[in-house]
C-alpha cells in the first residue's frame, strides 16, 4: 500500500530575455490541493538565488524579486493556515527568500 502524499508544485522562474530563452528557476511552491484547510503549502528558494540572477542579468531588480517571493511565502502561510513562525525563525527563514 502506498502511504505517500501527492503535492502539486509550481516553478517560479526568472526570464530576463525571452528571445534568447534565458530562464532561471528561483523557487518552487509546493501545495496540497486535497486539503486546503489543513494541508501543506510552502515556498523553497534556490540557495543564493540573488547572485545567480545578477550573474545572468546585472540589471535585475533583486529587491522587487525578493518582495514578490516574500509575498508568495506569506500568502501560502495565510491561505493554508500554516503554523505561526516565531519572529526569530521568520527572519532566518526569509533569509533564503528576501534580499
């Protein structure tokens, strides 16, 4: 019997130049579509994504990208009623998300 749990995922990509097909996966959003009230929703960013994006596109607005990722992170927590994260943990956790 399979006790595994299936999650949906969405890749968040930065595309600085669609003509050249430049694409960089910044993060993944995982969510449980079966149980939105008690299910899982989370955001996981690529480590050191800021420097990787800047290497690909020196003109990238890292603060805007970081703000968008933070907003997605908090929307996941609110919509799926994730457990509250203490302030100290919140800051360190967002270190991988923010700027």
